[in-house]
């Protein structure tokens, strides 16, 4: 399935989570120990913006995360731009900017962040989240492929043991080093 279609489906599942985050939620902890809800929103929006650049083979800058005070308005618009950027002819071909990885893999990383961080934000704010089935399959394959490298780059923590009877999503989360039982 085309990457832009998967990104659009991931966006469709993330937008309700983002829309239901209240101002009272912004200081709550998240499964990402380094981020509260506000900081994770900034991080995710920054990822969305920078991965637009990578789709057109420009360099991305992840050296700092800006504050996005207008995240409620920006998130729907910027995720739409992300989908459009990765839908352009050739976006998923060649090498993507300064990440020096195949563009298809880099686009998959955007899909991964959008999916996993939507779960993080849902957990932190008491919402439910289930990704699209095909998005889940693509993200799961990418985690299997990129796991050791992602740990080396400090993108994932070492895998944790999933609970007995864990769902496929819980197993995926455990492979990224998240506690699938985490709750606020």
C-alpha cells in the first residue's frame, strides 16, 4: 500500500486523540518519560513538520524542538501536508535528506511516530487508541527491521516483556521499550 495512504490512515486515527486533549491534560505524564503531554505534542508536531522536508529530500533539523502554542490548529494542517508530501511522485524513492536512509524507510518512521505517539497521548489523557490494521502491520514490520538501530540511536528503549495474553499492539509497544500496561 502506498505510504501516503498509510500516513493518511494514521492521521485519521491520531486526529481524534489530539482533538480531545484539554488544557488540563498538558502537564500530565506520558509513557515517554522525558515528555509530559505538552512536550510530546511539540515533539510529534515537530516530527511531522521535519518529515515533510525529508519527503522532498531536504535536510531535517531535529537538534531542538520548538514550542507549538497553536498545536490544535497546526496538527491537522501539518499532518495533511505530511500526507501530501509523501504522496508526491518519487517521495518514497532514493535517499531522504540528511537521515541517509532509504526514503521508504524514512517515511515509515513518520508513520511509526504518528502511530506510537498517538497511543502515548491517548494513554496519558485517558483515551482509547487502536491503529488502522494496515498501518499497524507496516509499523510492526518497521519495528522488526529497525529495532536494533532504533535502540542504538536512542529512539527506542530496549524491549520489555509483554504481559501474558498481550494484544498485538501491546506486543509492538513492548518491542519499542514501552510498558504496554502504562496508565496515567
